[in-house]
C-alpha cells in the first residue's frame, strides 16, 4: 500500500459578501513580456481578478517568456502588484517558458532557480497540492520533460495524494500546463503532451470512477479557451491570459463550439479566466471574458460567454450536502 501524504498547503476558504463559498481562479500567460502578448489584455485581466478579491489564484504556467532570465519575472511582479497588495494567494504550475533562455534553449536549473526565487513558498517543490477548506483539493503538476511518466517520482506522489484524499473532498483540480487536447489546434497536428508519454488521462479516468470526488483537469499552453468532457472527467483549456491567440478548429465535443466572438468573419481572441464557486449541486465554473478584445486600449468590457457545472457523482450527493467545513490537520 502506498503511504498516505497530506496536502502541501491548507487554506481556509474566504467568505465574504460577494462569495458564499471558496472561489478559485485559473489563468495562463499573465506575465508574458516583450511584444508577444497584449499588455492591455493581460493588465485588464490582472485588475479584474484583483477586484474580485478571490480565494487562491491558480496560474497554468508560462508566467515569463524566458524564465531562465530573471528580468522577465520583474514584468510579472510589476503588473501583479495589485495582487501582492491584496495578499492574494498565488499558486502557479511550471510551463515550458519557465525554462527558456533568450535563445529558446531550455535551462532546467536556471529556470527552477528563478521560479523558486519568485515563489519562495514553493522552494524545492516542482509539484505540490493545496487543500482549500474541506471540499476542494488542487494537485499542481509539472508536465515538462516527461515528469508525469508512470513510475516516476511525481506520478508516485500523485497516486499517494489521490489515495489520501480526505473524505470531505468533493472536488479535485488537476492543474498542469500541457494537455494532449492541443491536437485540435489549427495548424498544429501534434498534441502538446502525448498521452503515450505518461498515460495520465487514462489513469485519471480510471481513478475517477473510484473516487468520491469530481475531477476537473485544467491546462494552459494553448492560447485559447475550450471545455469538454471525456469519460467522466471535465477538461478545460484555460490559456487566455493575453498571449498571441491560437485559433481552434473546434471539434464536436468542444462545449465552446460556435461561441467564439467573430468580427468580419474571423474569430477574435479569447482573453479570459475561469472563476469557480461551489454551488448546491456541484462546482460551478464561469468564464470572465473581455468582450471587446479588438480594442487594444481604453477600458475593457466584460461578459460571461460560457460556463459549466461539474456535478458531484450521484452516489456522493448526500455526503456532500450533510458535511460541513472542519479544520483538517496538515503534516509537514
């Protein structure tokens, strides 16, 4: 039997007038610099998130453009000063750009050195878990360099984490940068993360049938938004943090099919992030999107172009409605 592992971090949910339960937000590409993103869009997203005073903010990777060069993180720190001033709790995952040098050759050691320099509380951790109150558990994974292969240290840790889920947990996030669903990116026939590399999707779908909790897998990497369900797992691409847009040839199982903003017959960028709230029968996701992405300056307009609810497995609904948040001890 695998030894049981506690979460790396435990957070009490934030409760206030605008949020009746814990709220988590997922974004990607917020910190990109040097002309490859829209500064207007990413700064609008940062200010919108700060105005919501959310619980933890999860970032799905690619914060810098060249993560092996610390100067790129200074852009992120400057543009997210409002988050620091509001003491928002930020939980990033590693993307491929966290490791790039200026010549686009990855430097794993320098990339990690800079990442841990910015996120001191993650020191020595490339992957980690966050429990939010009694009901939400986030697994923040490293999808680079084949790190999720079966039998590897991260995969063993992941199996231990799922085996040790507290009975009160009803919702599990798997946060990672790469997702194999990128194979329907227009002009790119190869998925960003081959399932043959780690068989993660098959593993999660198998485990999901046994868990008491509903699983949501959220990735970045692809500069767009796309939600779909496969074998009981909700997958979401959330890469609309301001980078140069990638346009999808959306498949029939993409729940955002035919919902893209169109101007003169062409799709507009989806600059957005996801807001999650616990509701009475599931975990509700709402897309907070810029509705005038073509503006490029002035005030950003906002709407909610999409949303979904990841429902609790039916067998667990009674458990969910009768449980209350209680303090849970956390190991070192």
